[in-house]
């Protein structure tokens, strides 16, 4: 029985990987990785390391989560060091908790290696601090895409009215709904919004607008992308320091 390392790959920029994550990648016998993990990280693996792709493409899952859980488990039966490499942080909408529970129930040892989440790093690379003195003292991170199998949404929209900064992950296709709901609960139509595509990478794209016009302005933005709602977006003009194509 081997050990599994549920490892955060960070937001995209390969230099934002943690030292510990790099170490286990170099020691791995097999790396089970998803679509959002920078594929360049695989080049750090030792000779003979196996690679298993279980990516979830936009709008469709190549491998269902239940099957991914079993893939991780089966590899733990065959290998000493199993790295489950996940974009961002394993426990921030990464289903890492589900994978950990699956392993725990089967007696498999695991470590969790946190990764830098795109929820804070992508806005930072766009020149948008999620908190800023005098502007925002808190921020909320929300899934932008709930499971279609849910009978009732768990997103507490009415609680968002007074939030300083809201970051929606994986919500680009639901941007029309997000904008509409926020206006319905009382956010001003001219409230600042930014859409950040492929944040922290050379392909980063940032589109800034308002709740009223962001859907039109961001209609051609590619995934993966996140949405930042809040007055902190207005700081971008002064603080933008990184432009992917620069």
C-alpha cells in the first residue's frame, strides 16, 4: 500500500508551485493530473514515472469523479508514491476532500499539499487586491458552477448584498446569471466587475466592466476564467503590473 499526495499545482505560473509540491513530483512513481495543472510540471518527474490524465474539459467530464477516486486508490495499491496533481488548491473547489475521504475509508495514507489558489493569485496578477484598506475588509469565494444534479442551489445570493469582494470560480458560462442575480439583490448596475482568463500565465486576459455590461464585454473570453466583483476592481488601473502577452 503506497501513499497518496493530494497536491496543489497552483494557478498556472509554474514558479508559483510550492517547494514541497515540487519535491513530491520529483519523487512520484505515478502522477494523476487534471486539465488545470500546468503540464510543464510533468517534466520535473523522474524517469519511469507514469502519467494518468483525468482532466475535466469545459462542459463535460472525461472521467467522472467516482472513477477518479478509484483510479487514485488502485494506483496506491501498485505504487509507493502517488501524486494527485490538481490545479490551484486541492480543497478549494478541487474535490480534494472527496478524494481524501475515499482513501481514508480504504485505509490509504495521504498527505494534503496546499496550492496557491487562483481565487487570490489571478486577481493579484491582474492588479486587483481582494482586500484593500478603506475599500474592502473581506472577500468571499464562491463556486460559479454548481452540480446540475442539485435539486436546490446552495449559493446564498441574498447574503452577497453587503460583501466587499466576491470571487466566482469556474463561472464564466454562468456570468449572465451571476450578473442578473447580483443586480436583483441590490448591487448597482454600474458595480465594478473583472473577468480574468488564464490568470498568472502568458495567455492571461483581463476584461473590466460593470454588472450591466460585463456579459457583452467578456463574451469572447476563453476558459478557464474567474470573476471578481467589487470596488477593488477599480484599483487595477493603478496596480496592474503583469500583462500576460507583455
